[in-house]
C-alpha cells in the first residue's frame, strides 16, 4: 500500500456514506448518550453537552455498531456499549485538555477554557463513572472485563505520555507504546465488543480486535502528522500544539534520527522547551528529512494490517464500511 503523500490521486473515501449506512444505529446511540448525560447537577449537563455535541466524528461508538452488525448481532445492547465507549472517550478528552492546557478542540473553546480545570476534571470523572453504570446494565462479565482493562490501559498510556513530555530522547518504540495504550486500545475494545455480543469464536474475536488496534494506530499516527500538515480551520485545533506541549511524535522522532546534528539538536531543544515559535523551522526540517512521507507510510501499513484482519469476516456492506474507515483514517485532513 503506497503512502498517502506519495499517492495524492488515490480515490477519496466518502465518510458521509459510512455515516449514512450506520445512521439508524447511531441515532439510537445518540438518544442513549443524551439520556445518560442527564444529571440534576446543572454544570454536568452543561459541560457534558458542550463536548459530546461539539461535532466529533463519533468514530469509536460507530465501530462498536459496525462490528456488531458485521458479525450478525441482532440485539440492541451494542447501542448501549457504543454510548459507553463515547463516554469513556469524552472523559479522556476532558482530562487531556486540562493536562495539555489546550484551549481549542474541534474548532471551539475547550471545556477547561470556559469552565476551568476543576470542573472539567470532575465532569470527566462523572462520565467515567456513568459509563461503568451503563456497562453493568449489559450484565456481561466479559464486557466488564474488557472495558475495565481498557480504561486502565488508557490511564497508563496517559501517564506514559506525560513521562515523555519534553523528553527528546523518546524513541519510536516508546512513542508506539504510548499510542497503543492511549488511543488504539479504545479502538480495539470498540470492535472487540461486537464480537463478544455476537458470541463469536476466538479467531474472529481476535481478528476484529486486531482490526481495531491497527486502525487506532493509523488514526493516531495521522493525527500527529496533521499537526504539521493540516489547515488550522479544518483541523479544529491550533497547529503546533504537539510541539508547544513538548510531545515527541513520530515526525519529530524520525527527523531527529535522519537530520544533521544541528537539525537534531534544534528539534531536541524545541521539544525540551515546548517552543511553539520554532514551528516553522521544525516543519522545514521535517520536510527536508522525508519525515512526513515516513510517517504517512507507517500509518498506511497500519491501515493495511487493519484491512487484512477483516479477511476472516463474511462479505457485507458493514465489512466494506470497516475497510473504508481504515482508508479514511489515512486520507483524512481533520
């Protein structure tokens, strides 16, 4: 599979077509989310609605529904678990924005910028605990086991990332371990839930979980590349945020390894200081060392692994949509 940068003429994936296919299920998920967000504490409602309704792609809950449909599940609990996944994800966003001191997400002010850090953290905690109330209602120990392990892995990933902040000696393996836990693990759990609900055997469950894991890797790697390639209005956040936060992402790691000593030292100093003012100079180095192409090719390989994992599934519109999502993850510009 060729690089998305090297192959700009590749057919573009229509994400809206995938959304249309899943519209009936996602409509039920949205209703479930709105019901479960309800609290008699006004501030919880305000912050919860602010972030849940802020224009996200709902990709993770969609994966729960897609996986269940692709595996022939005919019940309704996939909508509950899709809402659980969205609550877990939203809680991490609230906490992330506090840790990263972010002031923009999806083109809007972050919750912490509006209501403050304390409120954002506490409402994030509410969403986490509400998600566990919801998953208990499904009354499936394997679901509980998977999601409790997943939330723990995400927390570990957050701490690992914190340890890497302003650390220019972070290597590729350490970076990949962070994104596996922090991002890909929730994608993996989202797709694996469909197999658990459908009572599929181990080979199918393993395969569809692998799809989610590699899709999550591809998605996060491209997300990190977009910090150096995207249009700020389309991306919905400030360019250079990763650099300003001192995050050694894959484009920076590759550029340090393949640039001159002077270039590597400049990147290391910028990471150590979290220096956004160095953004344009860093971008020039990244381009000159082929680091964007390397990052895109790495994401492409992960997307192809995700697609290959679906070979065990019977053909259906849902399987095709999952393949299309893998391609969308490496073509997207937001």
